[in-house]
């Protein structure tokens, strides 16, 4: 089985840490995607370190700019 997980906010990181343990124990392949909505160490990278999570396979680097940046053509 192969699963893709998407994380981006504090509650998702905490849930993902538990899920990663389950996936490893049950030989489930996971692709981890980080939205990149928080680019500050204290709002993102710290969770990977403190919770012992592996680094994401992909980072979308969406940042935290105005929603118009993503919806309105430039």
C-alpha cells in the first residue's frame, strides 16, 4: 500500500508523527508532502526535529502570502 500525506500546520505535524510510526510498523509506503505554508523554523522544521519525523519527500513552498497571489493571474 502507498499513501500520500500532506502536512502544513501544527496539528497536522503532531498527527503525522503518530501516523509515520504506524506506517513503518506496518510496512506501508508513504510519500510525505509539506505545504511549506510556514517557512519559519519554529513553525515548521522544529516539528520534524522534536517529533522525530523524517524529512518530507516534497515541499510545495506555498509560503504565507496573500491568497490573491495564488488566485489572480499576474
